[in-house]
């Protein structure tokens, strides 16, 4: 599905069911350097169970037009504009990593547009290792290798994907390699610079669930506690034997954590 947001083309998938703005909507937001395909194992369930679904490519990612957005705040405002462009009054936002920060910021800035939040692989701060930032700025392969190595749970380095024929690390490297120059660096720098999450969390008023992996090295589950404490009534689900990419590593458990809450 193609949309126009602020005059530029945006691509989204709809879970295999035509988008219907009259149904409760769930918008899925991907992490740094990735695209809409990260959510393919969750979007279909929601689309076939009474929701309308948009798994979007952020500007300059996947099939969406540029220019890229360089701050979490800019991405949050863009997400609010996306909700309006899709003909929606409100939507639930489900974000992963960078996308989770964007969802959180959007709910704080545009609370009337966000009816629920699913924050996956999130932390109160997301500092990025200088080696990763340097590689991303130079557009070398090292950042892609580090993102997939540190991001994937230990068990998945040895195989064992529940989706037949899927090799998570190889697929992740392939998605990262398709990025335009400087996009990965812009995403990582935006995460590194964003220090507002705890304060913004206190402004969230909608139902919220945090979905965390117990083996996540990039956003350790313990680092999400300040957010969970700041968001009134929030719930936290910790998925065992899971790294940073829970929606692909443990798709069924991630879906179970989200399905009754968004």
C-alpha cells in the first residue's frame, strides 16, 4: 500500500488484508536500519483478527521516499502525520528499538492520536557503541556485522529458527545492506542522542506493554525499568531465550504479548 505523508511517498504492508480505516488500526514501526519486513510474522494475525494494519517503511528506508529523518522527535511528528494521512483519528503504535522510541515520543507529543503502545526492545537510553557509529558514518560493513551479532540472541547464532528456511543473521545483513548511504548512521545517531525517554514516558496516558528479551545485549531488559515505572498502568513481558529481535526470534511469544493489548 502506498500513502502520501507530507507530500512524499510512503510504503506500508497491510498484513494481507485491504486496509480499512473504519477498523481499529495498528501501525508497526521498525528499528534502525531495518524496514517493514521485520513485522511480517505479527501483522498477518492482527489483519485477520479485526484490526487494520500498516507496517511502514520510515522515510528513506525500504520503498519509502526520502529524505531521511534525523531525530526521534522528527520521526514522532512524521508518525502523527502518517496517522492522519491514513484517514485515522487514532492508532495503536507497536515499535521496535528505534521504532519504540518513536512510538513513545509520538504518544507523549500527540497523545490524542495514540490509543495504545507496544514497545519492543526498548530502554530508557539507547547509547550506541562508538565503533558502530564510526563504521556507520564511514558506510563500512562492520556496523552491519555488529548490529546483527549483538542484536541476535545467543541461541539463534546456532540455528533453531521457528520459521522454516529462515537464517536470521543472513536475512538481517541482507536488509541492512540495502540501505542508502548514511541512513544507518542517521538512525543510530538519533537513538544515541535521544535522552528524553523517561520524561516522555511520564506523559503517556494510553495502555502500554513493554516486550523485552531476557538475552538482549543491545537494550537489556533491566534498562527498561525506568520506563515501565514512569508509564502509569504499563505491563512488562520478558521473553525467555530471546535477544533484541524478538519479533523474529520469538514471533509467537511476541504476538502473545501484543495481541490482547493493542
